[in-house]
């Protein structure tokens, strides 16, 4: 169950930077802040649950890796963030690191 909590924590970690991006527009500032705070809370709570079964360092690295990779992809797909082969390679290294942490004993 810990790995499921951790996967969900990582995915919800993507929500709060999106909320902050939404908050940059004057007309949606409050909505964006509410979205960001909500996802911060949910992501933190799920990480807390995951750390009951998964070592803290592993859980934190996987959590931030999923959040960073997912946020990168959302930025590229929906917000026109810049891309290059080197940027995609960096994200792939993060994802590979998360996979290694999952299967390392």
C-alpha cells in the first residue's frame, strides 16, 4: 500500500505548481492559490502515509522525482515550456532514478 500512496503523492505533487501557475493570472489568483494549497495538503498527507512503509529518503526522492517529471511534462504540453533533447534526457534520468529506487533493496 505504501507504494500506491507514494505514487498518488507524486501525482498530486504536480497539482500545486499548476495552482501557482493559475494564480499568476489576476482574475484567477484566489482559485489558483486554493488549488495549490489543496494539492500541497493532499500530497503531503499521502507522503506521510507512504513513509510508514517506505524509507524516508527513498520516499522523498521518488515523490519529488514524480512531481518534477510530471510538472515538466505538464509545462511542455499545456503551457508551452521550452523543450530540447537535453531537457527530455534530464527528465528521463529522473524517471530512471525513480525506477531504480523502487526496485533497489
